[in-house]
C-alpha cells in the first residue's frame, strides 16, 4: 500500500478530469483548474485561483487566493504567486474580429508567462506575456512587468524596473566591497555587466 500523500481538493473546487494534480498538493475552495493543466507535488492552490488549460506548475509552489494564471503559463519549482496576481496571454486582446464576429480559440495565438525557480510575485502584480521572471527574482506588490526580469532582481513600479537585488531568502542584498551579501544567509554574489551570480560558482 502506498504511503505517498495524495492531493486534497476542496469539494467546491472545479478540477477538470484531464488535469494532473501532484501528491500532497492542496486545491482550495472555488479554484478552477482547467483541462491538461499540470500541477506538481506539495503545491498550494488558493481560494478562487484560475489555472488555464495546459498551464504547468512545478513542485512546492504556492499560488495565493484569486490569482489568474492564463495559459500557457509555466512555473518552475518553488515559485510563489501572491494574491490576485494576473498573467496575461494575448499580444493584441480583442473580443471580436474585424468583421464583428466573436473571437474564439482559433482566432488568436496564446503567449505565456514563464516564472523560473524560486521566484516570487507580490500581490496584485500583473505580468504581461511573454515576460520571463528569472530565478529567485522578486516582483513587488502592484508592479506591472512588461519585460524579462533578471535572476535575483528586485523589481517594482509601473512599468516594473529593477531597484535592487535579492538572495534566495528573498531579503534585499547589501553591498560589501565588490560583492553583494545576503544578510539572512550570508551567501555572496558578484555583479558583472548588470547580471548577478552567486560567488564561487
């Protein structure tokens, strides 16, 4: 008999039978997980979250209440999505075609947001596809991301711009001579031509 923890899905959640939900994942009340979506192990999908068709979410991710992840979004492992975050998926959104007919799935090509390992996106931020969020980056609450975010970057504002660097603990880094240091973990980083990397790697 398997001892693996099974997924827990609230009775009021709407999870399509073609979706894949990993072991130990919790899907809370009124969340909607569409067809062919894949959610990894040990994730938390909050109340009222929307996960679009074919969206892929890695292991140990947290998607907070009322976040809207439109397809074909991809989240790597360990990603945090704050409450009411929105991922767009259309370059040129319109409800109708030029001839006045209602658009359907065949009338546009969806473009997705990609969020890399360990990154966090704060409450009510909007990420405009096809932006990519780098590893361990931090997007401030309320930001509007219109272009790619570098690894370890701290971005804020409308449109979002880099205002600092963060480490893997999410704490802003502090300058120490020619390096940057994380006050929470002691990890050290080197900045070269505007790109930050962990020292000694």
